[in-house]
């Protein structure tokens, strides 16, 4: 991944202060490769990197960040901005019926997305929706929309092969008006490649129904071609947004950057599957991470570097990985750190291997329980913390009284400690420990 590459290339250069031009050029070469692999269009890569270089120059390398990580942070930030910064909702602020026009190549996912949007508008926004197919070249396409739209329970305005698509759209609009529908979604025909006739037709459709939203639907797997297609559509249509489909496949999301850069229009939704519930609101930061290929690890680093005392983390990491083992004092320290890092669950979620750990530690994820655990351990002698086996019945009673809990609570806590200790042994050298070591050390 890009993270590994940058770590290799940049982190041999131990630097403090600010990123230098040399470091940035080296890192930019790696980034270029990563963007190419993610299928971002070449001209888009070039303009993105030029802008990025300017931003990265002088970026601070703090105590806790290596040059590689400092650079990655800039990349993550700039990429998110280039993808639009924040998510942008569908615009429904117009006299109903609000018209949504779907545009894009054949097979891009227009018909599927029409049904997905209809479902979302109906179920989440409580809108009444009419859909219509203007794909008069393929009987199967009209039938396909009828089936999926009926499946989600929205009104389908009928159309047939051989009719004039412009007239169909006008009639559908009149019908939607008469029904007092909130939204009309117009599904259109597409060719396998951009051609003049199709472009003229979609432009005429646009003029006829005056849509509030003109959505360009594009298959994220088309890679380099996505940019050219987007340009062709943006040239003839005032696009208001983009739907990127098939993001559930092997797509690394590069098309998002290409299409956003070329059209300048917000990506509003992602199609993440064939079923009608597989439509997600687009979040620029998530796709940025996907393009960089590092999941949420960067976010985790940011969150934890803010909150965790690096030295303490390093100490803990050493303990976790040392042969000597993990005692109750370490367990307490770990609990306290979890507390200061925020909700245990949200942290674990992001760690490599975290899901497994999350499942195993399910019982200790409540803040209250963490506080109780800490209180119980506080009531022990240092000797007891070091050698938990010493804690027999009478000691348990004393500890319970001292921390104001029942003896069963002490037992439960000791069992949790044991589970955790076993887990730590398993994790040593892997996910958590490595993470903490990196956080604690010269990151
Ligand atoms: P249209 O020609 O633009 O109307 O495209 P369709 O809606 O007919 O979709 C073409 C194919 O892509 C169909 O087989 C869909 O099931 C599939 N498809 C559409 N969107 C998605 C998606 O988000 N994920 C996946 N995996 N398949 C999709
Ligand atoms: Mg279709």
C-alpha cells in the first residue's frame, strides 16, 4: 500500500522540523504510482500532485509523525478536499414534482440507481415518487425499470419501444403533476460509447423537463475512461451531481477523483451493490482513504496521537510484548488509556484485527465498567496487582469492600483480566501491540 511505500522511502530520512522539497518529490513519485493503481486519470493525477506539492512544502513533522506520515496526512486532507470536502445531499428544493434526470452510458447503472433513489426518497424522505423510462431502444430496459420500481413500491409511468422519448418525458411530468407526486425520476437510454445522437437526445430531454437534479451515473470500474465520459456529458448537460456505481467491486475509487475533478460537480451517492438498498451517501474522506489504500488507520493515528500520551503508550507496548507478562497494573493502565482514547468500541473498530478483539472484550466496553475495574484494582496492594494468583477469598472480600462492590464483581473483573491477558499474548507482535509501539516510539 501507499502507507508502506512511503514509510519505506521516507522514513529512512529521519527528519525533524518541516518536509523538504526532496522528501516531497520522493513521496510524490510514490503517490503518483498509487493514484495510477487506483485508476485515476493521468491529467487529474498531474494537477492533483502539483497542487499537493505546494501544500506539503513546509508541512510540520511533529514529534509523533515521521516524514512519511506527515506527507500522508497532507495527501489525505488534500484528497478529501479534491473530492468535495463534505457530502452533499440531493437538492429537492423546488416546486414539486421535483424532476431528477439520470444520464450516463449504457450499463453504468442508471436504471438500477433510479430504483435505488426512488426507494430512498420513498422510505427515508417519505416522498411520493413516479419513475419513467425513456429508453425506447431496448424493450428489456423498460421492463427492467418496471420490475425494480414496482419492487420498491413506486409509481411507474408506462412507456414503450418506438415512442418519442421527449414526449414520454413530458407526459410523465404531466402525470406526476396530476398525481401531486413529490418527485419524478426520468431514466434514459445510453449507448456503450459516447455518440452525438445520444447526446442530442439527452440534451433535448433536459430542455423538455427542466430537471432540478441532473445526475451523471458512472461505473467506478471504468477507470481511466470515466474522466472522458464525464467530460462528454458535462459538455452538453448542466450536471448537478454524480452517482458513482459498482464501488462494491474491485474498484479502488480512483474514478471518484477523476469525475469530480473533470465535472467540478459533487458526487452525491455511491452504488455499492445490485440490490435497491445498496445506495450510500458519498463521504469524501472515506473514498480518500480507499484511494490511499489504508482504511481508517490514518484516522486512528490522528485520534490517538491527539489523546494518548506517547510515552505511556510506549511503556505499555513494551509490557504487552515482553515475556514477563501483563499484570493487573498494566490492565488498569490499559483501561485508563482506553478511557482517554474515547469509546473502546470505536477504537477497536479501526484497529487491524480489532473486530475479533472487540468481540472478546465485549464485556468491558462500557465506560462504567471501566471505571469500576479501575476502582477494584486501586483497592489492591501492589503485590496483588503483580501476582493476581495471590487473590484468594479473604483478599477478594477486602478488595470488594474497599472498592464498594460485591465479591462477584471482583471475580468477574479477574476473569476479564485473564481473558485480556491471553488476548494480549496472542496479539503481541500483531495488531494492537504493533500499533501502540508505533504510537509510542518514533512513529
Ligand atoms: P443502465 O444501462 O445504465 O440502466 O445500467 P443498469 O442499471 O441496467 O445496470 C447495469 C448492470 O450493473 C446491472 O447488471 C446492474 O445490476 C449492475 N449494477 C448497477 N449498479 C450497481 C452497483 O452499484 N453495484 C453492482 N455490483 N452492480 C451494479
Ligand atoms: Mg437502463
